[in-house]
């Protein structure tokens, strides 16, 4: 069906802002990503809510929504993506490097699916991977909604590319209690677990790579890898999807692990005051002991990434953490010696939330850019706190997906 208005000027002249439609633009200083919904509100219900959630406070993502507010016939406010020229939206997208544009389409009746397209091929692939890993059905967008035209608003970024996510009606309905995708329910703020699961899977693609989903406090997520080693030099980038509140978020490298109860640990804490604290620790027969600590002076922001390195050589343990956007420093922030664990053992990762944690649940820990000198470079998850982990879309799942990591 042809658009009623061919451009924004025509729409604005015929329809009253604040009554028929609303536009919202939020652009944090330095934002390089944007989540947008140019057919929000009643035009393609659910698209605006998703864009808003992905760019929620703390992520430093820009957010834009053009929302239909009419009691009926909001489809008359639809301006196709290649001709969408509302100035606030255009300016916001032009200022960022990467853009996620959320849309709705009818799709197959009763089938919750996402058709993905756009010129940012790398991000298209990452989104398809994280959504599929989370159990969502993903298809390649057909030509009419492929989002590959350079004039498409999602591709008008400084990098010349973006991603268009077309969510089927069945999928968008699943985001709201009782499948009631109505203005009253959308405005109430009520959302289903499926909505937050979908948002977490999208955020995972933004952060990338291996994921540990923490749905409850004080519940460890472990990923130990085959190929026991004694002396290791491990590095990766780490991040989480939200800010800590009440208590801390803990992400750690593990070395010389004979099991989850016996190992050395280099732990980064993202505290409830957003400070970044680095500690070296040991676990013996399930009892964890602090060896040394450094309050780094770094500040944690949601979706930001930090480099983490752990080196274990003989009886010497060293660790450092730094902003992933900066060069790795040469100096160690922590160094100590210990003689309790001198044999070979597995390396891996651990994530856990403090018992006092009151922040967003689930919180997803992200591991990427893994490098492990003297360790196996290709690995799969072999053990967790509750046994072997198999692929499943639940809060206990550990999913690893980057070139050096084999996903289960």
C-alpha cells in the first residue's frame, strides 16, 4: 500500500504533532550507536518499545522514535525508510557509526520471526547469530524489506551502513502480556519475559562474542575449557549489559582449575558505585581467599568494555584491567606469589552477581577477543556449576560465539 505522505513536510502539514504523532531524539555525548524506530507507537506496535529498551539509560546509545498516537489508522503516518526525512532522526543517525532500525511486518500468521537486512553485513551476521542462539527464528529479509538501499534511514550513518530488523506481528505480540499489542498495554509499561529475552539477545550482538546470562544473584556461571595448562597468559575484553546496583557484578578469568572449587582467579568487579576493582584470589576446596586487590580508578558504564589479562607463571600471579578502547598498558596492577596450586589445570571464565545485587535481571556478561598463550585456542564449554551445559535459551546457558571459540 502506498504511503499517504511522501515526505515528512507533507505529514507535518496535515497531522498535528503531539496529537497525531510524536518524535523523540536522545543523543548522549559521544554515542556511536543508535537504536531507532521510525514507525513506532501505533504504526508498527512494539518497534518503538524495543528501540527504547535497547537504548535504555546507561548504554550510551542514541535513541530515536517517530510514534503514531492516533486512535486508529496510524498506518497513514507511515513514511517508507528510503524517504524518511524527519530532520531530528536524520541528524541523529548521521552522527553515529552504527544503527539498529526496528520495524514490524505481518509475517507468517502465528509465526514469531525476524527478517534481518541492511548494509552493515558484520552486524547483520552477529544479530542473526545471537538471536538464533537465544532460540528466536531469524530469516533473511526479502527484497522489499531488505534494508539494503543506501537511502534507507538505517544506512545513513557515518559508516554508510546499518541493520533493519523486521519483526513479525506474532513476535511483537509476544512482547506484551496476553499478546495484547494495544496502546493501553504498550503505554502501561507491561512487558513479557520474551521481550526482555529478545532485547538481551540484541544487546549481545552489540557487545559481541561469548555470553553468560545471570538471571539470579549469587549463582555462578562457569566455562572451563579443555587442554589443561600450568603457565598461562590470558586476555579478553569483558562487559555487561547494565550497571550494578545494590551489589557488584563479578567477571573473572580462571587458571589451574582442577574443578570450580580449586583454581586461581583474576576478578573484575563492577561495583554499585560504578568503580572497577581488580583482585587476585584463590579457591581451595570451595573456600575463596583474597590475595591482593586494586581499586583501579576506572569507571564502569553499561555496555562499555574492559580488557582483562591474567598471567600465571610458576608461583607468580599477575593481572591488569584497562579500557578496551585504549592500548593495553605494560605495567601490572597486581602481582603476588602463591604455592597452593602448582600443577596443571583448566582455564576459563566465571561470572556471578553479588548476593546484595538489586540491578537489572537478567544481566548478561560478555567475553570477547579471547587470546590465551600456552592454552588451547579453540574450545567449547565443558563444565558448569551444575554439570555439562547444552544449548538452551535459559538464564543458565553459557553461549560462546566468536572465531576462536566453538559454540556448543
